[in-house]
């Protein structure tokens, strides 16, 4: 009696599962490439290097960081998409890459849900509102009142259309029924210098981005766009406490692999990331950057991307944001 096709397929599936399990057992057997779309020096880049060092020590294999900034992240996402799905290429992505670009841009060369295997969340970061230390605004109420008295006078800096900073300013303007004009810059550092010099009114940024100029006495923190005050900066009020609307604006960064990466390998990557994100030294260094380590299961990251894709589409339509 000849074996049936279904029996043959079942046997092949079992064999493949056995190979993948064996592969996961000795994974990683060589250096891992970590592709990132973030320029050197920005908070996600610094955080990635901190985590990579910890993972390298945990696994006894170096984590080689390959920075491919620019082009809305397309260079980095394209490189990871084309890589072998064997677990030896990981990609750092943010909410902008996975949930904003696909809904805001007319065309993106990747599908956030089909081209990548979710591995884990990495960190989340609340945003704060910054103004020049010399600006006349002592609170969010002052900033909002200035916008009401002189429409379009109040401006805010963003790194690109649809960035979390852009959304933050647009959400504030809509919630307060004022007109605030976004000014887009090519480099993040240009934004904070422009705010410090009084060229633009304010910026919406993470602690890591704005803190250096705060320490230098050139910027001041008006408020944090989070439900509660930040533990490390209890002197900074929330937007609501500072006379503004009840806002929560944050960004997140996660890790994905090329689609087709064996689930057993993804789970091993996930477990390693979860372990190092609990490291006391890493937590301390992340706190200095103003970010909070946050791991997740692959399924939780997948759900987050799915849900936020729908939310972002609604938000873009409500705020009237578009690429001109």
C-alpha cells in the first residue's frame, strides 16, 4: 500500500519542526545583525546599543548594529525584509514605521503585518512639551492663550510629517481649538536649537532629546504629556495640571524579524530580550534617557500593530494631516 500524500506532508512537517527546534537549541551560533533606521545619537540608537551589549553578553555572541537611517526608514526596513528568515537579522522599528507610514504615505515598500515576524516590544517613551528658557510661557495655559490671541503665531517643530511630535502638536491644537503651525526639520537637533533660540514656540519630544538643552539652561519643560507625573521628574506637571487638556502622547520601539523566521527562534529571541530588559544597569541607563524598558510577547506586539493601524488611520483623518 502506497503512503498517502497527506501522510507524506505530515512527515515532512514533523521533520521541518524537528530541524527548527534543533536550530533553536543552539541559537545563536554566530553574530546577530541588528538593523536600525535611527541616526546615531538619537534616543532609540543609544538604547539599542545598550540592549545589544547586554544581549551579546547573554548569548556569548556579538550583536552587530547596522544603522541605515533616512528615507522614512525604508532603507532599514527593506534590508531586513530581504534578509534570510533565520533569526540572525533583527530590525528595530518604531510606531512611525509600523503604524503611521503605512497609513500616511501614498506608498510604502513593505507590509508591516506580512513582511515581518513580531519579536518583542523594546521600550516606550512619554513626550514632554518644551519651550525656550527665555520664552514668556510659564505653563501650558500661557502657551494656549497665546495661540488664541494670535492665531498661527504659535509654531512647533517636528522631524517629519506624521511623526509623534507632529501628532502631539496637532492633537494639542485640535483639543484647544487653536491654530498652531508645524515646522518640519530634517534633523532632530535642529528642532531643539530652534526652540532654544526662539525661532519656533515649542517642541514635543522625549526626555532624552530635550534634557541636554534643559541642563544647559536653554530649554524648559512645560509639561509631560502623560496621565501622571514622571517618577524621575516629579516637578514637571502633566499637561492637564498645567492648564491644558488631558493628553497622553508617547512613542514605542520594538523588534521584529523577517517573515518566516522559525517560531522557536522567535521565542528564544523574545526570551533573551525580556531577560536583559530586567537588568538593573540597563534600567538605570534607560531611565537616564527618559525611556521605560518594556518587553512583550510576539502576539502582544502583533496585536498592538494591528490595533494602532486602525487608530492612526482615524487620527490622520480627524487631524487633517497629509503629505503635501
